[in-house]
C-alpha cells in the first residue's frame, strides 16, 4: 500500500511538471468566483474547498446543453427523483456568484435550455466556509457564464445543432454572442443568445399488477437569455452593475393511458427571470485589505397551464410569483499572527416573498427573512493551514394558505466551521473539515400547486409546512497535484426535506416531507493514468515532462454512497466514471466518457432497478484559423442505454423514465480576431471577479 501511494504521488507530480508555476491554493479561497492566474487552463482543479471544471476548453463538456455537460462530471448525479447531488451532498445552485432561485423541473428545464458553450467553468464548493450562507446546506455549485473583458472590442460567436430520432426526428439549435470592450471610463460586456429544443420523454408508473400511468411527452422549448455588465474604475475602487434576463416558453403534448383512463393533453409553461446586482468594491493602500458591498434583486414569474386536447377543458391553471432581495457586505484583512493570518467578517440580510396561485386565486402567501453575521480566521504555520469560523443566522418565516396560517418559524442559530490542512509538499495536502449548515425548504417543495403534468392516477403535491433541515458535514481528503484525490465525507441531517412517491388511493403521488434523520456516507477516488505507462513502462514515463491536458490519458473516478434512513434496510451504491482523451493526427482531440453505477442500492427512499445515467459519449474536436475557430462533433449515449428505473420503498410502486438521450450534434465557437497587438485582458465583469486580488494565504 505504501509503494502504491508513492507511485500515485510521483505520477501526479509528473503530470504537473510542464505546467507553468501558478499561485498554489493550499487553503480555502474566500471568493465564490476565484481567479486562478495561469497561462494554461486545466480541465480539473482540486482545491482545498472546491473542485473546478473548465468548460471553455473541454469539448466533451461544452457540446450540447449545460445539463448534458454537468451529467458528465465525475461524482455529480442528476435524477428525476432526487435532484442534483455531488459526492453525496445536495447542491445549492448559483450562477455567476448569485443564487439562481429556481428549483425542481423549472431548474432542469433552465439548464437543459442553456447552451454549454456559453459556460466558462463550473465550481463545486464542497466545504463552504463561514463567508457562504449557512443556508447552502451541504455544497454549492457555481456556474460561471462570463468571460474576461479586454481593452479593445472583441466578440465571440457560438452555435450548436443536434439531432435525435426516436419515434420521429427532433432538433435542437442554439446561437449566442458575447461582445465586450473597455475604454478609459468604464468596461462593458453583453452576452445574449437563444435555444430551440425539441425533446421526447416516456414515463411509467405501475405497481406489481397494474400500469397506473404510461405517458409519452413531445416537448418544444424556446429559451432566450440576455446578460449585461458594466464596470467603473474609481481610482482604486470599483463599481459593478449587472443585469440578467432569461425567458422560456415551453410547450408539451402528452399522450397518457393507464388503469381506467386514456387522455391527450397539452401543457404550456412560461417563466421569466430578472436579476440585478450592484457591487461596490472598496480598496486600500494595503492590498490585503478589502471591503465589498453588494445588493441583489431577483424575481421569477412562472405560469403553468394544462388543457385537454380533445375537449379543450382546462385541467390545471397554476402559477407563482417570487421576489428575492439580498444585501451583504464583506471585509477582510491580513495581519501577522503565526506566519500569516487573514481575518474576514461580514453581514447579510435577505428577504424572500413567494405567492402561489391556482385559477388566479392565491393559495399560498409565504415570506422569509434572514439576518446573518460571520467572522472567520485563516492562518498558516509551517506546513499547517487552519480555518476557524462561525456564522450566526436568524430566520423569520410566516405566511398563510387559502385555508389557514402557516406555523411560524422564528429561530436564531450558530453555525461553526473548522478546517485543518497539512501540506506534505507543494500541491500535495491532507485536509479535514467540519461545518454545520441549514437548508431552508425551496419554493418548489413548498408550493401546494402542481406545476408538473398530472392525470387521474398520478399527481404532485408541495407542502407549505415543511421545516428547515440541519446538517452536520464532515470531510477528509487527500489531494495530489489536483488530478489525484481520495476522500471520505459524512453528512448527518435532521428534518431532511425529501421528495417521495407514495400510494394515493388507487394511484400514485409525488410529495415533499421532512425525514426525521438521515446519514449519508460517501467515498470517492480519482486517478489519472497516462497511456504511455502501458507502452513505455513506468520508468520511461517518469522521465517525460508533459501537460496532462495535451496528452493521451484515462481519468478514472469511483464513488460509493450509502444512505441510512429510518426503517430502511438498504445497501450502498457504487458510481463509476471514465474519461479518455486521445490526440489524433492533425491535432484532432478525441474524448470518450462513460458513466454507470451499480443497482439494487437505496438512494434516499428509492431503490434503483437500472444503473444511474449509464451512457457512453464520444466527441471529436479541432481548432482552426489560428485557434480562433473551435469545432466539435459529438454523439451522446451512443448505445442508447440511459434510462431511470426505481422501486419506491415502502410501496409496491415502480417508476421508470427515458429521454431522447442518444443525440448527434455539432458545436462551434468563433473568436473574432483582433489586430491590436497590445490587447490586454482585464477583470471579469459579469461575475464580479477581482483579478487584482491576491491568492489566499498559505500559498
């Protein structure tokens, strides 16, 4: 075992030799959107508190939709019944450092509609410290869509097309344009695009003897996005203004049959999202001292209608309006204690207003107010890094349904976090972490109205009286040169909010409820293997200097999750991901990705009958025109194996689902070249990165 670990460390070291020296993060960064100063992007970066996946240069990730790219990330699981999780932790979704504030099927539709070639990178923060809201639960996924502004006018055009053929041909295409520039007064950036998406889905609900519901859905989704950013330099200070607008108009034709009924329906779902952020960054003569103020307003309007295609009668007429305000300020400064210490503190106030409507009548009026303050110390002493912090949050929840008032929730809680890291050698460390977090019920789980398809045998219910979930998260990780890692985590949750499928008379219902207690154990392991190891042997391989993103290699990921729930005796699940990169003649890059899992284990209150997201994807990519034009041709789910199948524990119900996952497509990105030889990249505008910020202490 000792020799094996030595081999892994040496192998990982060789993987990093040819990469130019970068700032090395050996302690948690404190910015949600960190800037890594380096000359060559890396496909995967393992930091002490997060994993960063580069989308902009990875053809197998930026072909297709954002959701298709996310499903290829090792350790990330997306399912119809349990949402989005990474290494056993439920993910709170941010976009450009701000909470997205849409959930469930609306979130899935949103990510399926956004083209992946509009994404720069994805950060998954598995150990959020005190500076992050305690309401982040177990982990945060931050989807960064913006690019760097420049001191000249520049533009990037992106396009994609894909095709499927199941019962008939279906098409998807997207177009987007990013334009940015900077003058002596301000910098500006505009990103806009559209997506047209035709899709197919088949779902079954049945028990041991009867098919309750068999649905075939033919979707047609239209999605448009518009993102803007302004940056004003005020001597040392900065003032940033962001406005984002997205709208989707989704239609579906549903043919359904089951025990006692046959129906044909049409649904229409329209969603508008507006987001405004103002950020003032105060800077001082002391470069380690920073003071930021941010104000964010986010609104979402959603309407869902379901009509019978034969009679024209209305089956459902539901909608909601959501308004979210947030103000926060953060201050940080370094000073001499031990070798170096960084002190951070800040306050936050936010308010959520949610109104659900059925047939134009308000049947849920929900308000939530949060006040928070935090302090955190990060210190370095010899080969050790320490983090100790705490966050105090106060919640006030009230509201009423159309029949009664909600049970008021008023509580103040303290959320500690602590981390210790031992740096064995540069870029090789051992890290142990603990944090306490809370997760407030999202508006999709609270909504008593159905914003999904329903028929006489299948229905969906929210629960306005859900209570918050308290998490105790523990994690231990060994990381070597960012590509090799091995880790174990445990999450203990009280009052976990969970979606369940239950029997409802002679049919089935999907509901949300609090589970008194749940424990999730997660083991994960990642290892890069260069193919030259098999052709040249270990001794010759270790003589080479190379960049792992430019050689032929195989990246292996293995994860194991076990969910322990009351009155459930189940076994864990193994998850496997393999990604192979081969550089072909003419610098054509071939990438193949394979995902699968074991079966028969319990995933919350579900037992999977078939492997999770089992599919094989291939991508061919090449750059032309002095690397300004990138072209990718891909085929997802080559063998058409991706489907979902679960037993609903505690019932005799079986749920099955299949989408048109086998898809052939082409994606291109064209960077309009500039003749300005003095062109210089500036700080990011859309996601408020601060390029002049120094790396975290301990580097």
